[in-house]
């Protein structure tokens, strides 16, 4: 048991911003298994590379996601979702929904993703400031809408952000009280977003790929499986699957891109080489996904940013049976936290872990390849289905910004983070536009 103050216990440290460093300190002091207290509950933590390897090997058998996500499913009008299910049911939903989040789907949808970047970079002129967090959310969310569900969220963005972020803060992170879900602003946003998604679903029913000539997307895949397995897909389940593109990616990929842009301009010694890679990518027109993946410094820079600023620092699960872990017997039914990103801050795995160093991921060092060391997208059977899509969108957004704008960080800016619901930069970070390097129209032509 980790000593805790009376009454509130470790509640203050359990906030998302403080969680990873707190769990890392506990791991270093107490080892790979320890217990925390919050009001009304004791929580067992499994941490370190040992915990990640345990989750990879045994998680499919002994870890359950239902308790962590059930309330969110209910708030979305459903009883089940890919993220809350386990075992054969989870695999069935993942097979249907996973194609639209795969790296290959990103590669096929590169042009609409680039079109959004061109639109969102076009307004900036020398002397302007780019509001990093706001711009990244606006851009990534629209890319997900066009690529995954064949629509646009431009007119709905404030409502979409308010609805999903509030719901997650209440039902998953427990940062806000349930009464927030009854407030008029939230209820209006929820109704408007439900209607937006219902309209998209109906449009997909009326204009399927074979009729319209477009490529199938997430909604098409779900509707096709509904014809074969109708018991799996009542209308609220279809709606939640479509919303899943935003629940899973709107904050995570957007916040990661924001941290990448921040780190690029904080460590400006990397900018000349990063710009050279971006210029090479776009020199002969829009790049392919394969070319994007062959940008070694950009890729390592994104990986190091995800090590230092993981968006999902831990996983909440429930044990389905008694387990032995690190010499402790933990009974079935125990709520556990898997500290998946604790290894990111361990000097025995990543020497001088507070130092930002993309070279960690270069051949010859490859510190991330140590067993259980690197898990920015989770571990086990619930490893983020959209990790390939997310990494592609982050790299593409960073490369497009580097190609288009000469940006700089205000010298007196001090990093401030928030968590609504995932770790993110606050809205005060702005990058100054020193020059337009290339017309953004050439991102797509």
C-alpha cells in the first residue's frame, strides 16, 4: 500500500497529467505491483515492463474492459462497443471496424487528408499566430470525418468536442460529476451530434459504394456486417461505431500532433533537417504513405514525442480470475490499472529519460525494442486499433506544417498541460508565422 493523505487518498495524483510520473515514482519505490487509495476504493496497479509483458501474454484471458467503458457505452445509447468488449466478441467487432482505422486505409485516403491540411493552412500569413491545440483538433477531426465516415464536421465541431470530451470526463475519467450530463448545453450538443451521425448513416444506406462509386468506409463496413449479423448491430450500435472514429481519435491524434509541433519548435536545432525531409516528401507532388514512412527523422521525432507525452498513460481493467503477478496473488474482480507508459520514464530502459532524444529510436540504439519498454498505444488485445491511422495523420500533419510555414515558438512560453479528457497542451500555445514557405495548394497538386 502506497502511503496517502487522509480522506482524498491519491485522488490528486490520479489526474491524467500527473498519473504517469506518479506511477513511475511508485514503481521505482515499491516495484511492479502496489496499491493506491481513492475515496471509496482501493486500486491495484501493475506497472513497469513486467506489467506490459503480462498484459500482452495473459491480458486476453484475465483482463476485462467492461467496467471501464460500460458507462460510456450507455451514455452513447448502446450496451456494447468494440472498446468495452473482450474475447471473441471484441475480435468480431474489431474485424468489422478495424479496417477503417488501419494503416492501409490511411494510405488509400491520403488525398482527402491532405485536402484538409491545405484548407486549414491556407489562411495563415506572415505575422499571424497558429493556435496549436485548437488548430490540431480542428484539422484532425475533419480528416477523420472525411476519411472514416465520409462526411464533414465543420459546422458541428464545437458541439462534437463538447459532447465527446464531456462524456468521457464523466463516464471514463471520472473528472466531472454525472450531473454535468443533464446540463442544457451538453444535452443540445449530444442531440445535434446524434442527428449528424444518424444523417450520415442514412446517407450511406441510400448511397452505398456500389451505387455511388466511392470506396467503402467505416459506416459501410458496419452496415454490411449488419446485413449478415443483425443481432450485433441495432441502430444505437451502428451510431456508436461511427462515433468511435471521433471518440478514439479526435483527442488522441490531435493532442499528439500538438505535442509534436511544440517539441519541433522547442528543439529548433532539429528544424533544418526536418524541413529538408518535408520538402523532399512534397517536392514531386503529394507524397505516398510509403514515402512518409521513409522519413527517418520525422518518424523518430514523433516516436520520441509519444514516449515523453503519451496520450493514454495507463489502462483501467478488471481481473476476471485470480492471478499471480510479481510474487503477489491478486483475486478475481480486483480493479487494476496497467501503467503501460511507466517504462517510458525508466532510466534503465531509456537513459536520461527526461532528455528529449529522437536518436533513441535509430538503428543501433532502438531503445524502444526492449521487451515491454514502449507502449504509446496500449498493450494486449486492446492495443489501439487506430494506431497506424493515428501515426500517419500525426506525421502527415507535421510534414505539411513544416513544408508550408516557417513557424517559431515564443521564447517565454512555459509548457502548460491540461486533461480534458486526455493530456493536451493548453490553449495558450501559439506558434508565430514568420513566412509562408510554400503555397499549401501544392500539398494536394
